[in-house]
């Protein structure tokens, strides 16, 4: 496993310190931002619950105002995702502002399609880059994502990142969905060959809509028995030294039959969609507020924003490491330092 970059090590220290402080104060006031900076994407993944190519993005200056407010309210980091974030022509300007003016650590998720052309705009100002890799073979990856030539562009982007940004924490992220089982060893081999690390993300099947209905759903999820076997094998490979980032707890959660975790994510992180809506993850049909209309300080004081922290504890719908592992961080921040714990790269 490669050594953690200095920038990521610094971000980890700040996150742990803030999590401990928040627990001691008993407020659970979030200090991270999960930002679907656009919901637009050229991919057509069957497992995606987030793509909306008809949604209007929040303008640049309004996002800068929001991140100024976020800095004043003590936020420490932002995970910038989508959609495909690079579809925003202003992505470089925005991450530069978030890093240099708002002084936040930044994680960017991408398909890799635009890396060769636009890496220099974005990568100098971020702490981690996560690149989606859903198959070890070009044809299969492109079929899953619905974009011919994507695998080749991703690999050229990886080569560029390794050559010009060797200190950047750069990772693959693979969706655990139907068809992945037979490709796991090849994916790990490709990860080693390219000098990368990889996280495995068990896809979430649906998100919550009005009155407990499914906001949207996918049929790409695996039956629990099959998923248990895959996670058992991934844990075995991790213990053998494969460059897998997930915590052992993450894999054990599925191996034990998804007994339910207590979601603490709203105590750590607030989520925005591409329109600027502050999500209520238990009812996506009723966003809490819009950052274009309401100052952040007022949003943080809203009754529903506060109530979500407690209400979410009864939900364990999400399967992503973001939700599962960060909930474990709230219960034990030391997991970011322990052997077999959460690796940030």
C-alpha cells in the first residue's frame, strides 16, 4: 500500500480532530460537504441514481458565495462529484476557489474522460482524485458506462496523473454490481500494474422519496448471499496485501448479512445536488433548502436540518463506503488510523 500523501495526511488530522470535537460538544454539526456540483453526465450507467441532464447548474459566483459562508461556518472539506464534474467549464475556477479562498481539502470524482485535456486546471488544487473503473477490459467498461472509448481515455488520464502529479492521492473506485465477481482479480491486477489503489463500492439500490416510496431504483444490485461471498473474497485479498482501500468493517458489514448500521452521516456531512438543493436523504422530494435562496447560517439552524441527524440513525439503506465507513468514523474516529481501518490513500 502506497504511503499517504502529505495533503491527505493533513486533511485526515483535521477531520479526526473536528469529529472528536463535534462528539464531545454533542451537536453533530456537519463540517464536510458532499456536493453533486452538476447532475449532468454523458454516461448511461444502469446503476446510477443521480444523473439529471436537464437540471440547471448553480452559477459560479453563487457557489463561491456559498463556499465563503461554509468557511465562516467551519467547514473543512468538500467531495465534488456528479454527474461528471468536468462537464462544468468552470470546475478549475471553482476548486481553486474552494482550496485557496475557502481553505478546504477537496476530493473530486470523475469518469476520467476529460483528464488529458483539463488536468492542469483542477488537480493542483485537490487532495484526492477518485476515478471510476467498472471493468478491467475496455469493451466491458465502455458497455457498462455507455460511452465508447472511455476506458482508453481513463487509462491515458491515469498515466498523466502518475507522471505529472505523483504526490496526488489518486484512486480507482469500482461499483460492486452484477457481473463484477469474475473480474475482481483482474481489476486488482490492473490496479497494481498502474500503481494505483482501489475502493469497492457496493451500489445503493434506491433512495427515499415521498412517504417512504423509492425515489429511484436500479436492478443492478446483487442478491445478499452472492454479495456476502464477494465481500468475503475482497476482505481476503485485502488481508493478503491487495491495494484495496475499504475498511475491514465495511466488508464485514455485508458478510454478516447487512444487520444494519446506525447512520451518522448527517452529523458529519451535508449534501447538495447540482441545483443547489440541500438534500433530505430520507425524503428527496422535499429538499431542506436551496443555497441560492437561503444563507448557509440560516440553513444550519433550520429544524429539519437538525432533526435529520437523529432521524437518519434509523436508516441503513445506503451501501456506499461514504455512508457506511463515515458512520463508523463518527462512532470511532480512531478507525482512520487503525490497521484494517479506513484508508484515505
